[in-house]
């Protein structure tokens, strides 16, 4: 019988931060998502960010990426107000800490804003023009991503819309 591993609270936070983030991707890639899938994605995104914020290894970029992921979770669930709220938080963290971000983090922040604003397009006040500005900037930033693998991943996400 194998011995059960014990974690410190810090190790547990680190484990769940990463584990919950990784679990989001398999659900996001499903072609046909149910409302339960969307709710699980949202819950995992919030949980991942919470655990990151409690981890001693947390850096500002982890918080930025967490806000991006929450925004994308709400965007995929067609919840415009929450998607935009978290996209704005991601953008604020990005703008205030640009020097601590990777080039792809900056591009994703703009992509998240564009997606959230496009989702908000159906509201009384159209945000399409503002969304297009963020999308155009995301494209420009994406072209400047130095690492070829990161660039290809980003450009694939950009094309998916």
C-alpha cells in the first residue's frame, strides 16, 4: 500500500492553482458545451485565481493570467457583464505592470478585452468600435511575440475569435 502524500497549505494552494487552470482547457475545447460545463469552467477559473493569490509563488503575472481566464470563462458562457468586468481587471493589471508581463500576456489582455466587448455588442450601447480597437492592437502585439510556439498558440486563439 502506497503512503499518502501530505501537503502544506502553500503546496496545496500551488497544486490547485495549476490543476484547476489545466482542467479548464479540456472543457473549453469541447465543441458542444452544456450550461453545466460553462459553470464548471467559471468555477475552475475563479478557484485557480484564488489559489494562485494564496500561493507563495504567486507573481503579478499569475493574477493577470487568472483574470484573463475568468474573463474568457464568462465570454464562453455568453455572460457579457462579468466577462467585461474581469477583462478590465486583466487590462488594468497588465497596464500597471507591463514590464513584468511576457509579450503574449499583453497580447492576450487585449484579446480578452476585444472578446468581452464584442460579447457586449448586443447591449443598448454598442461597443463594437471599441472592441475592434482592442482586437487590432491584439493582432499587432501577437505579431511581435518572440517565441514561435507562444506566437502560434496566440494566433490560433486569435483566429478562433
